[in-house]
C-alpha cells in the first residue's frame, strides 16, 4: 500500500469512553491488533472526534465503560450529546461500519448501559454493525479479559475475511516488533534533529487535519483542576485493627463548590525506592536525571497519521526528567496486561524467557495469564525482576508501561464541612489504606493509598474535582431517603446528610416565597433511614459521635450491623430485612429515594434482594412486581448506586 493511498481503503478508528482507564487500555490493545492486520489506525477518545469524521474510516470500533447511573464516561459525553440531536437524519451514519464493546460491572442495575445505548443510537442513525457487539463483566472470575480477549481474537479473523490482504502481504505476527509512533528523546539533543516534531501537551493535531487526539481521562468540561493543601491525615481505626482507615482533609484557596456525591481525584506518585529499583534494573541511571520530551519516531512508516503521545508531559515550561516521568506519570506497580508481555518479549535475547513471555500473550492461555498476574496481584516491577534479561530502551518506556492514573474518592464532607474557618474550600475524604497479603504471601499496597498514608500534613498537591452521579439537589430536600453505606461507602452519605442539615437550617432562617411573592409553606427535611455496616463497633464505626449528634437535629434513624461482634455474621441486608415496614413506607408510600454506596460485588445485589423482599412482604407484591417496582424507581431516578 502506498503512503499516499486513500485512507478510507483500509483504516480503523478506535474510540474509547473511559472513566478510570480500563477502556483506554483496551482501546490501545484494539489499536495494536488492527495495525497488525495492516489497518492505518487512530486511537482517541469519543469526545476528540467530529461526527463527520467517522465515515472517513473503513471501520470504527468503540469501547466504553459505564459510570454512575448508566451514564457514559466524562470523555464521551460531548459525543453522546451530539448524536442525540434530533435534527440528525436516520441515514447520517449510513457510510459507517462499526461495532462496540462494553466494560461493565454486573453488580450495578444498569450493567453496560453506556455501551448498549451507544450501539443502539449509532444503529438508529444508519451505521452498519459489521461485527456483533461484545460485553465484559468485572465480576467475572477471570476479569474483563475473559470476554474481551476472545472477542478481539474473533474480530481480527473477521477483519481479515472482510478486508483480505493483497498479494503476499501477511498479518504482522506478535513476534515482530511494531515501532511506537512517539519515543522519548533527550531535549539537549534536539538541536541536531532538525525538523523533528516535538509534542507539547496532551493534544496533537494530525498533519492531515483529521482529529485532535487526546489522552487525558479528565476532560476540562467535566472537572476542575485544583491545588490543595493537606490539613489532616488522621487514622480513624485503632492501630491494632486489621485495616488502616484515614480521615484526610484538604483545603484550597480556589473558588469552587461541590455537591454530595462529587469526586476528588488524587494523582499519586511512585515511591522513590521503586523508581530507583527500575532505573538500576533497566540500566537507565546515566540518563535518569536529564530532561526528555516526546518526538515523532522516524522509524514509524505511516506518515501524517499520529495519535497523541501516550502520556501528557505538560508544556515546554515544565522540565521532565526520566526519573520524574517514572515517578509521576508511569505506573510501575500496575498489574501487567497481555500487551505488556508482548512488548517486553522483544527486549530479551534469552530464548527461554522470551518463550515464556509469549505464552502469556497467547489467547489460549488467558487463564494462565490471570493466575500469574491478577490472582497474586503481581506488579510490572516484579515481573521485570523475574524476567531479568529484559532490557527496555528508555526511549520506549512510555509505550511499554501504562500511565499512572488518578484515583477517585467520594467526598465525605457536606454542608458546613465544605469550608474551613478562613472560608477556604474544604474537602474531606474517608480512605481505606490498601494493604494485604496475596496468595504468594507477599504484602501488596495500593499505589495511591500508599502515597497518601505517608503524605505529611502541609503537603501541596494537584487534584481534580469531578461531578458525581448521585444527582442530589436541594429540591429533593423533603423527600424521604433510605441510605445504605457499609464501610467507607458511608462517605458520600455523610456528605448528603450534612448537606441536608444545612439546607434545613437555611429554610428555617428565611421565609419561603411562592412565585407570586406571597409567603408559602416551608419545606422540612424528609425522613432518613441510614443502614450502616462494618466489622466492629469499637473499631470501624466511622463518625459514630457525629451520627448521634445529627439525629438530634434531623429526622434521622440509624441502624447498624457489626458483622464480627456476635457469633453469627450480620450485614446491612440483614438489618434491612428486619425493618420491611419502614422501608416500604419510605420508598413506596412516600416515594422516597434509595442510595446504595460502598464496595461492588455481592453487597449491592444482596441489598437489592432485601429491598425486593420488603415490597413483597408489606405490599402484597409478587417477586416480579417487586422487581418491576425497583426498575421503575431506577427510571425515575429514585434508585442511586455508587459502588467501587
């Protein structure tokens, strides 16, 4: 194929909507797959593409996660709103061949909702589904890969059948290295590079004007970047308790506001000792502290079509050394994916280690890969220590290692807790420090919580404030609430209760006026029933004193389940079952709202079943009718779930 051949003849556009990075990672893997079957490929977020550009590609593959209450991720919302416009004709995408893949969590009622409605809307606008859509479930025993890998393997076969290669051209095998589009270079050496293109920032426009690629997962239209100062880093659980849970408080001089359910994203850093270990292991110490930047790789054969660099290093004004990139930008402690093993297999001359690495790449051994990586939570750094003959060129490191992404935490403060004594914005977080033993009997620590646990008070850091999905508004102040928040799931609920307290106080201090100017009846704060669960009353009953005070000032009932304080285990779903009349009255008779917050997995499903039983017992409903009532609550926005 000539370099000047029309792009449409064999090209692929891989689009992603990603909230935490999973869809981004899988989109990159899809992009590598299409390149190996000789499709000129662009990979970018859904919001980075114009609708008219989809028809310029042979195939479009969209992969998206679902966030909140069945919503599309933040970096896909503009695209979603664009295709919902009524003026678009039903033939608008008639020249588009597409498929979609959804990443979801079946503990949510609206499982893979974003991918399903995206697929449906594209079809409504005339797009042709060239291959059946796929779905993955985080609750699967072998994770998202269990469904994604077979789907991608089969779509590769389908693409080769639908778009056969010319002449003697063969797919590029995994054993053949594909050069990255961007590589790192020493900035001091660029003077000799002549016209070499240097990337500045996250967005780079292709030279043919096709699109503005974007690698950021936190689009500006949905988040606010802030500089904050850590004012409090206090352990709430006893030192003898198995889990370290912290109360973190930050302040910011920036003018900002937030609502219950909103999210603060913390951008962690890798420990210096881990960075030093990797630098020594790879033999990069001689260049570790020199300033680097991204340049276009001249070895990459496709001219004029460049997705953006894999990592945003900021502008030229901010100096970035290789050491700083490894500290701030690349996740050296992530659990490696298939593509990582495929890449590093090229950087060893040891045939035994190369053969072993390529076994992990083989789709037939997806269960073996899971047992080696995900089950023991083995990190990239540990893999490189075990496969010690692998030596990655430092220029390629950003194409081999994944980006170090921010971690999202629900804000636990609300109402008067949202400002400090100096009227600065205040953000409180309830954070469980991740530290546990794996099946290998090794200690594992969460990258972000390990960073936060050792962060001294007075530290300054950059964060992102994002809108949450709970959709809390002052207009709902008088509606009854049923709130279920075991463990750290209590954080957004605490925010909501404090916010309601302030709303109620504001109403009491001024008369409410109707639209014609006359004084109308004041609204009172609606009844609230909180179902909280933890292991031990004396260890992790978070904010116990606060709850005792708040229920004196609000119509708040609190029910607790301490699972380890008696012989039989007691969970939140059990104490919901003990009070079916209350649940039925608040939700059915008074049309209240449910909030389910906390760990995903078994808890949300168990809670849903307990709520269904309350309706069947007190409302003379059949099981199917009770489930239908819950589904109707979801449609009305009266069943909200925020789990992680």
